[in-house]
C-alpha cells in the first residue's frame, strides 16, 4: 500500500479515529449551542477520560461546531506552572474578534476589549520592570475599574459577564474551551467555578467546555461544593467494537482499499479500542501491507513497529519525566495489576515496596501532578495512560 496515501497518518483523515463513536457528545453540544443562544440556562460541559481516548480532538471539533454556529470561540491548554490570566486573555481575544465581524457597534466591541486588556494586564507583577511587562496585543486603552482588581475570582466574573453580553448583542454566544483542566491552579479553578455559577444564574450566553483526566470532577468539587450543579460531565472512554471497526474501515474505504475481517479482529485486540492506538496500529498496518486488502499477517508484521513508536512517543516520553523514586512506584503499580488497566491500592503499593505509606506520599503526589496517575477513589491509584502497566512490565 502506498505510504504517501496512508489515511492513518496524523492529519490525513477527514474524520480522525478519535471522533468515531462520539455522536452522542456532538449532538448534546449542538443542543447546548441552541439553548444558550436562545437565552435558556445550560450547564457548562467537562469531558473526562484517560490519555489516548481523543478528548483533545473532540474538544477541537466542539470548537469548530461553535464557530459554524457563528459563536465566538477560544481554546487554551492549562499548564500546572502557569496562571490562567494570560492564556485566557488570548483565548477570549480570539473569541471577541469572532464576534466583532458581526457586531454593528465598534465602540461597544472596543469597550469590551478594554475590559479584557485591563484583566490581562493584571498578569504582570506590580514590581516588574517596564521591559519585563507583558503586553497582551490589544490595541485599545485598558478600562478602569472593571476586571482589574487583581482578585482572579472577581475579575473573571466581570470579564465573563461583559464578553457574554457582547455575544448576546449579536444573538450568539461564546465558547471557552480548556484542555487539561485538572492542571489549573487552585485559585483559578475556584474563580472558574464562581464565574460559571454567575453565568448560570443570569443565563448569559457563555459556556465553558473543559477536558481532563478522570479525577477532574473531584478537583472541581474540592474547589467549590456547588460545582456539581455547574457542569455536565461526559466520560469519554475507549470505543466499542462497532465504533472501533468504523474508525479503521472509514479511512481505508476513503482510499478505495480494503481490510480482511481477521485483520480487523487483530487490530481491535492490539488497540483495545483506544483511538490513539487504533491510529498507531492502523498506520503501521497500512505501511506494512504489500497489496490490497490488509491481512491479519500485515497487522502481525506491523505490530512491533507500532509498539516501538508508542514506546518512544506515547509511553516513553511520560516515563522519562519520572524520577527514580517515582519509577519505582509506577513499576510497583504495574506488578500489582499485572499490567492490566485497573487501579491498585495505595496500601498494597506500600506493602509491595516494603515501605510505610506516608513515605511514598511525595512520589505519589508528584506523579499525580505530572499527570501520570490519578486517584480513582480514596485508597486507589491508577495510570492515566492505557496499557502503561503492560509497557512497564515489558521494559528490559
């Protein structure tokens, strides 16, 4: 098969595997867009799931849907070492520009941009030298007395309110999409919940769509007790057999090629239905197939190549971030679960390593901050990356 035509190469497909089986989420967001635009209250949305299930791709598709509905839309990726003001300012600047092309009152747009600039400039430290001060690239004077108190919770409520009112002027809304939402700093999570609460009370046309790891609901609940009323949580999981087969067949058929049923079986067994793995094994099988259709032998020949690529780019890049003590903890988890995608008991990890549980807390907490593990429930710990335990046990 021609490797240049490989439909599983990143960016090659018209509809990536990550969107197979996500029709329910797409239709639900369509309803959200319609309801909010009509002034009806609607909860913000949070997608949760493991790495490799396609949350980021789905988030991008939801953004595209908002744009098609003529909404203002901005997307950011949260980082554990960064405050929210700067990336949020850039995202909302983009959303306001989307709205400005339809707004008939330039002065009104500039007024909201001035509030956004005032909010953004508070990212600068008071004692920062002039040459070190960040400029947000908003070409209007900063407003005074609005979204510039320095208290992120107060400022975010005021900013969201003004941006939402601008969207209401043109009969649409604003979608703010936040990837890796679990990495937001505690003060920023609290401010985000407070702003979403204010929006839900007023029915303002601005929705937050977040994506993150399975413990995101606990992160939000720990910040504000009422968070469960603000967000609708959608668990994004691996694909069932029918959707996994479609994720393989659709791109192949677009290239007027085929695949044998036994090869589909082998691909599902290898990938476990996880979209990222479907793409990796599908790409390798296409490249390995000498002719049409792809056979089970092609999948078997391609599997080591796919696994080697995953070992470096998907598993290895994460394992390399762990310290020796953290790697010891990860390997203990893998041994206890025998490489299966299931949680291990934190007490069991301590017993396995012959250590006191309290002595392992620093390693466990650091692994959680790095996004390598998460606490499924009290006393339980699990990998955020599917098949990670199997990878660890297979290392030399």
